[in-house]
C-alpha cells in the first residue's frame, strides 16, 4: 500500500467521479483506475461501487477513507511541525473567507501582518457559500477561516473575535431616512417588525448573512418579501440606495467609505449583532505561521474596533 494510493482514494471519495478526481490529482484517469484496482486487490475489499453514472463508497470504502484521511493529515502535520522547527519566521498560511467578510475586515489586518512577517506567504481562499467555506476548512484545505456564527460543521473549533452590530440600510429618499444624510446613521432605533410590508434586497442563498437576516425577520414575526438578490454585499447596498428595497447590513460594511449609491442607515431595536470567529479544524496541528496570523488578526481588530472585540 502506497501513500499516494491513500490520497487517490480520498480524492475519489470527495469527487464521487473518476474524471474529476483524476483532474484534481493531475494524473490520467486510466492511471487512477489502475492504482485503485491495485489497492483493492492488495487489501482484498471493494472500496467503491462503480456504475455508469456514479461512484459510491462501499461500507469498507467508508472505513478505509476515514482512516486514510487521518494518516494523510498526520503526515501533513508532521511536515508542518518539522518546517516550523527549521523555519520559525517563514511559512505559508491559507485563509478562507467569504467576500462579505474578507473585503472589509482583512484590509485592516493584512498590511500589518506583512510588516511583522514579510517572509510568510498568505493565500486567500474566497468561497461563495458558508457551507463551502466550512467544508474546505474541515478538509484541511484552509489553515484558518474567517466566518460568523453559527457553524454547521462539527469538526471545526473556533475562537470568537468581535461582535458586529447589524443595521438597517434604506434608500436615501425613504421616509425612514428623513433627516439622515447618505451614508450616515440615524440616532433613533426602529423595530424590525415595522418593516413587514417593505421589499427586501438580500444576499443569495448559501451565504450565512442571508440566513441571519431571514432569522431576524422571522423573530420579528414576518417573512421578508425578497425582490432582488445578489452575491455581493456592495451590489445589495447599491440596489438599496437606488430605491429597490431595504436590507440588513453588518456595521463594519455600513461604515466603509462609498463614493456613489450610498444608502442611509438606521439602528435596530435590541441592537442585533453577529459574532465573527476564526475557525479551524479541531485537533489539527496549527503552524507557527498560522498562529502568528491568528494573533495579528486579533490585535489589529482590537485596535480598529475596540470594545466590540471578544
């Protein structure tokens, strides 16, 4: 049994498709099939049930892939530990993030991290859905990820970083925005229940902040009437500013400078918030480079956002 065969079996299990697995592994599909057949012959069990349209794990395959993943992880961790011993100030950190978080939080952190650790390579891995971000981190493809609670993936551990207030974004000409300049926040709070008849602009399905918005509306006793959706929070704000509806927006994003299509903002009764966390796979060895990023992230967020930091 060869180490590469373990990697092959894991990739096939993830893709459920020989062609995609071979592409990810950068080998020819016939070679992949040949190596799997060789492995199955050696261990005496069938790992995958092949049909014309699908590849499914057998019971033995499920047990094998689970054990193989632990072996691969252990070897990867050993490599990281040895690298840390030999190179305490260099390394590579893969940071997973959603566009809504990365574009507004990371600019406060990355310049300072680069000043402190110029030899550490940072790789940003941006995902379009919260589920994908958690999955990539659980699989060890991200060292860390920046995400908001709640988490769904049980294999992830996390450290809270900051509570971010959620505010209401409204068109500048909306009656609720009377006396409030574009980009400014009204002092008087509004109850979310007063908005049950208003149209809403939301992020697309799969993004955690969309679900948080829906949950808050449901707690207020209504289902939001969604008239437009976007995968980009900046587009959401622009549509609100253009008069297409209302939206809930994280306060860090609301406070970011905008040159055009700027909504007005209103605080909500109860001051709801979301908790941003640094998440990582529980039990996975964390390199010194990843630890350095985690600490720098906390330090810089503390400087920028003060008492909202956990």
